[in-house]
């Protein structure tokens, strides 16, 4: 008996490990595919279901897709209705695992298991792509190795079959079976793995099909524990997303449990006639039918599900400091590094727009009425500082999870954040110059104002160009950006010279000298930071020395 239990536990462990390895491998190699799918998020509920099913089919985990949706909702870039559609799709996508496991009944286990060896050999290659494919093959092979080991426990030790047969005769009451499915799935936190194990037991005869149907229904509720745990400590909408996931799965389970309970003989006969002599396939396709039907039935009621979750979980009043959070990034997205990195780029782009807005506002403040811009500039600076600090910490976490090929990208984001934060500081300095001049009743001469405006316009043009280069990874504009930066450097020299001439001729007040020179120097420094932002797509540091090395390639 002990040996049989050890075989069963070993097989289950190898099977779950294989599933996790397959999921991780697919996630790493299909990061670009997930980005494209998630980029198609819209208010179209059918598109949302398609995205949810597609992403889950890629990463082989509905729990991971749901956690991702919670992260997006918590970051404020996805609505509850959009997340609900994606969760419905995720339930469909996860059925692929059950169908995959049921293929064991076709006698392909030996061939599939050898992929574990091939996959391991491929992980010794230097190519990152080959390693990823090796991880996928190894995971796929280990799934069938685990299934075979589990199967041998049932085939070679009749006492195991007898134990489970008697167990499920004693707990044959449907609600008890559903509860068992819930608890088992909550324990291993994977409905796909639970369903795979149930399919193996049905194939060995240790579990009858009618009992297995209720266990599978229970597993769909048990998988919600992952989303519930992920929503803890998150915002109100993230908690609502987890509740919608639970409500959706409970409603589907109640609907099907009632039908199967009443028409159990018909349901079993239908499935047996659908795939004669193959109980593994019968259970796998029941899982598919259940999730597709539940989605079709509840899809028209997305608004009602959202209203229910909103009613159950009320909004909380929070202070501004408690409410402040990153706009596009959430810690739950760290489970999918490729997606997290995509969101980091959006957050950096948002920070750049806030910094650009502050620079433009500070220029306006220098032209008079500085006080009316004070609160706006101060709030933007708070956003810039918060984003810089929070995103830097997030990048440190993410850097330990990404592929080696993405490390350069993370390095560039660190430097761009620093440059944008320094630009924000310069915006504050410009505002302070305008405020002090206004309080002292000082104003630049017409010539000085004209010269500074020309330099400001050039810096704003550089800002737009640097953002475009960073957003689009478009190196074709780098030469023009460098030309503008050189022109700003030259303007610093010519403006300083013309200023001192005005002082010598008595056409400028001495009191204005520190304000004028500080403004010119600040503008030149902003231009330096912008050249770093633009060239970050070539070199992580954005250094001008590296920029010059790259220039011949950019011609």
C-alpha cells in the first residue's frame, strides 16, 4: 500500500511539475504573442473572450490569466466588464490541458515521454530560443511521464483502485463530490492539473464517469482561490474582479450540477456515445462543453455581474497619498514578466508626458502669472517623483525574472527614469525663477524674451522627438535629435554672449542676470537629458559617447 501511494504521489508531482514547466516555457517563448493579444483588449465582449482564451491557451493556466486581469484592473487600464470577458475566455482556454491529458488514451505516452529527454538536451544549448523550446518539450514530456507513473499505481496495485472506488461510493452525493473537487483544486491551485488527475483516474477505472463530472465541476470553483489570494491587498476593483470570477464559476457549476443531478443517466449516456470506449476523452470533452456553454449562457449578463460585484464590494474613501499608485503597472503582473515589461514601457511613456507637461507649464509660468501654475506643477512633480521611486523598485523585482535578452531594455528604463526625474526638477526650477521675478517685479527685455522663447521652442521640439523615438523604438530620428541638441548647445553660448553685451550696454538690469543665465543653463541641461532618452534605444545609458559611435549606423 505504501509503495502504491508513493507511486501515486510521485506521478502527481512529476505531472504538476511538467505542467508548470510547459506553462513557463510557453509564456517565455510567446511573450510577443501575449502582448499582441492583450493589445486587442476592447469593449467588445466577444473579443475579450477570444483574448482570454488565447492567452490561457498560450500559458496553459486560467489562474495566471485571471491574476493578470486583476493586475490590469488594479492598475486602472482595464474595466471590470473587459476583465469579466477575459475571465470567461480563460475558462475556455484552460480546457486544452484536459484534452491534452486525454491523448494518453491514444497510446502516445511512450513517444511523448521521450520529449522530456530531448527537451533536457536542448536546454544545454547556448541559444536562448533553443532553451525555451527545450523547456516546452521537457514540460510536455514530463506531463506524460507523470501520467504513466500515476497510471502504473492504479494498474499494478489493485488496492489503490479498490480504495478510490470505495471512497467515491461513500461520498457519491453530488454536493460532497463538488466539495472534494473544490478542496483538491484549491490545495494544488490548478484546475487544469486537478482535471488531468481526474481524467487519469477515470481511465484506470478508479473513478466512475458520473462521479468525475461533479469533481470537475468542483474544480472550477476551487481554482478561484488563486484569484482571491491575488486580490488581497489590492484595490477595490481588483477584489471585484476576483468576486466576478468566483460568481461566474459558481453560477456555471450550479447550473450544470442541477442538470446532471436530474439527468445523470442521460448525461453519462450522451458522453459515452460521444466518445465510445474512451472515458478519458469523455471527461475531457465534458470539461470543454461545460466551460463553453457556461460562457455562452452568462456572456449576455456581463453588466449584471459587474453591478453585483460593485454592490457587494463598496468603494472606500482614501486619502490622496493612499490612492496614489502606478497607472499601468501592478505587482501581480510580475507573474508574466513579458507582459509586465510591456506595461513598464507604458508607465515610462506616461511619466515622460507628465514631465513634458510640466516643462511646458513652467515656461508659461515664466511669461507672467506664475502663481496660477504653482499647484499644477507641484502635483505633476509629485506624480513624477512617485513614479520614479515606485517604478524603480518594480524594475528591480522584474530584473530578476526577465530573460537575458530583456536585461538591456530594463537597464535603459532605469536611466530614462532618472533623466525624466531630473527634467521634472528643472521644470520646478523654471517655475521658481518665474515666481521670484514676478514677486520682485522683474521682467526680461523684449530681445531676451525672444531669445529664450526660441530656445524653449527647440527644447520642446526635442521633447516631442525624444518621446517618439522612445515610444516607437525608431532610430531614424536620432540624427535629427542630435542636431537639435547641438543647436541648443550653440544657443547657450550665443545667448550668454548677447546677455553680457546687453549688460555692458546698460540695456539689461543686473538683477536679471542670475535668472537669465540659470534659465539658459537649465534649458541646455534639459536638452542633454532628452538626448539620453532618445539614445536609450541604442545604449541603455543613453550616453552621448555611445550616441556618437552609433551615428554612422544611423545615416
